[in-house]
């Protein structure tokens, strides 16, 4: 176990070199999730980064957040949309910068990881609505950041793939198996370790660590079940780009092929409505950031 922890630490060590302003994005993420968050300080911090501020304002003015009149400042968002919405906007906007770059080792073009992550977060929040989960903020964030480990493992995996000769007959049944074979860990575990390092709560880090562990599904918390389910569905649809109108999804086919799904209240019976609501919300938000 100790050995395993050291491996994840090795990969998260260089995170500060990966994104332009990691200090600010990370601070915003951890401040927004602190129970004693001072919103004036949060607003001041956000406004120090013009890109983050611009993303937040675009999102705040979108139909997705139900806004009718022009919002022109971060403080405006707090006053008009409420503190909970500010948290979600801050987290979403901070994540865009972290995930828009290409992740070559995973065959992810520029923007692909962001669209996949954003789709997973939107779907997780719709599943939460139907499951009547009161505080869905942590689940939304976990869904948004579930593949953040790919940002950290992209370079090491590229190097490992080019250096180590994999026997042609060696086939990996999953991406996680490939990661384990070459790096002795996977992007779910590295993502979990990173979120712990940032000081985010277990409600957020745990679902990230569990999102490729179907064998744990019976015993994990509802947050892990919902993030697993949302990621699994988004992967099944194959969302990787900004043209969601091109995606189709056959619910019956999906149910026929996937007998083992986590037990989430009101999911199976409402699947058609959930997917319809998801596509509407995803279409509305996907080109904003
Ligand atoms: Fe993943
Ligand atoms: Fe994913």
C-alpha cells in the first residue's frame, strides 16, 4: 500500500508545470469547497485571472444557469445567482484551463478531455436531480475532475509507450490495464491522490478513485456510483467533441448490453427522461467555455 502511494506521489509532483496558472485554479477549487469559504475573498481571487473571470461570466449568462439579465462581474454572480452557483461556476471555469490541452497518450485531441469531463458532470447532475440528492455539488465536481489523472499521466505514458517494447501479442483489455502495466498505477488513482493533495474532501476524491472499479460498486457511496454511471454512459455515447447533435444513444441497446449497473435511485425507470434532459443541458453549455 505504501509503495502504491509513493507511485502516485511521483506523478503528481510535477503538476505545477502542466498548466499555465495552476496555483490560481487549484486555490479556487479548494476555496470553493471549503465549508467556511469567504466569498469576497473567492471573488477577489477569481478576478485576478482574466480568463477564469471571462469563463465564469459566460457561463453565468447562459441559459443553463437560468439567468435572464446581463451579469457583468463576479460579485454580480454572487449577489444574483447565489453562493452555491458561484461554487459550481468557479469549479467549472477553473477546470477548463486544466483540461483543454491535448492528451496524446490517450488519443485525446485538444478539447476532447474537457468535453468528455463536462458531459460527465452535466449527466451526473441530471442523475442527481432524478435521484433527489440534495447537495449534488461534490458529485458534480468529482464527475468534472474524474479523469484529471490523465493530465498527469499523459507524458509518462507517452514516454513509457515509446521506450518499452510491448510484445505484439500482448493485448490489454482496458486502458487501466495498460496504465498499470507500464506505470504501476492508473489515472483514477493518480487523480484521487491529486485531489487529496489539493485538500478537496473525500466526497470528491473517492468517486474519482473509484470510477474504473466496477468490482467495488456494491459497497461504495452514492457519489461513486453516480460518477461511475455518468462516465460509463458518456463513454458509451462516445462524446469527445463539441458537436453533441451528432450523437445518438439507443437506450434499449444499452440496457441489453450492460446488465450490471450501479444501483442509483430512480435511474433505470427514468433513463429516457434523464438522457433527454442531459442532451438538452449539454447542448446549451458545451460551447460556452
Ligand atoms: Fe477514466
Ligand atoms: Fe472518463
